[in-house]
C-alpha cells in the first residue's frame, strides 16, 4: 500500500528490479497546498520517486524533516531511492537521514520500516550505524514494529537487495547496546522466510548466531514470546540434519537457548 492509503506503484524496470515491492509513489498533498506558501506548492505534486531524475528527491538532506515534520511516512518515501543505494550501489552516507526521521513525528508505517531495512543492509558501517540508531530511537519511543521490520528485511534479503553478513553486523551492533530483546523480536520475524528458502541464503549462519546470542542474553521465557511455531519447526528441521556446518551448529544453539 502506498502513502495516504493509496495503492503502491508497480516496480521500476531498472537495475533495482529486485526491490520491486518498494513504495515509490506519493499522492498529491492537498494540506500542503492549503497551509504552505506558494514557493512550496511543488510539494503537493504526485511523485514517482523511482522514475524522477531530479536530484532534490534522491539527495539526502537532513533538513527534510523540517519540511513535513508531522508526516515522516512521506519523507521516508521521498528518501527511499537514496537509502536503497547504500545497499544496492554501495553509496556512502545516504542513511544519515534515518535518525532524524526516527525522531520526527507522524505515523511510523511501512515506508519508514522499509527505509530502515535498507539502511540496516547498507554497504558501509557508518550507514548501518545510522540505521541502528534509528531503530533504537523508534524502539525507545514504542514506535518500532519489530514484526514488520523483520518481514521487510526478509523480503529484501531473499530478493538479493541486501546481504545477510551486513545485516548480521547491524543486528549485533544493536544488540550490544543492551537491546537484546528488541533485536531478537526483529530476527524472530526475519528467520522463518529465510529458513524456508531453498537453498538457504548465504550468511544465514551469521544471523542465527546473533539470534542465539540475543536469546541467551534475554532468556528463553522472553524470547519464546516472539518465536512462532513455524520458526521452531524450521529450526528443529535444520538442527536435526547430520552435518557439522556452522549453519546447523547455530540452529542447534538457538534451539537450546529457546529451551528446546
């Protein structure tokens, strides 16, 4: 679903085709036309972020939250292509918009969580840390939808848009701040689709290792609240394989941490 409850646009037919489910369109903003001066009425135009070549939409600018401080879903949609480039094109610095957006007001919906997911899979460490900062801010404000973020991350990972080794690094950085339960809640939603994929995506063992560490730290009683039956079944199937791979070992470790 797109911004304002409208339908999301179809995916771009370009090098970002693997991320075709991204939100790209914003509909006309009539409230801006009523309340903003004429020099800013261009903000009311419907925008297809995936197809415009205007640098104003792609460039990261920390002043954007001051334009629509009560509507970070629209701001997130405007910044999506730019933050996506930190993962797909390995650009540096484009995720710096994430902490200000996390601190802004308005609904924290699918556009913001998709933007955060792209940042967590960024190529460069400083961009991943910006995404981790934003995740922690949203969690502290009670605005993080862990299940939604986990599903977004799984979709991007299975499409090949983000790499799991980078995501594991970001998840570990979030966990060591003490946010073990929050990080596990995200990973608990991420893991079932990954474990159900055949073959399993590269880097899955690293994700399982971080998940096991989080579970060990926050305790089985807390961790089991976020663990679905499907996750437990897939972990058990993987752990039961007669193999000595790190993937099987980490699955077994996570099962033990969950009390199974």
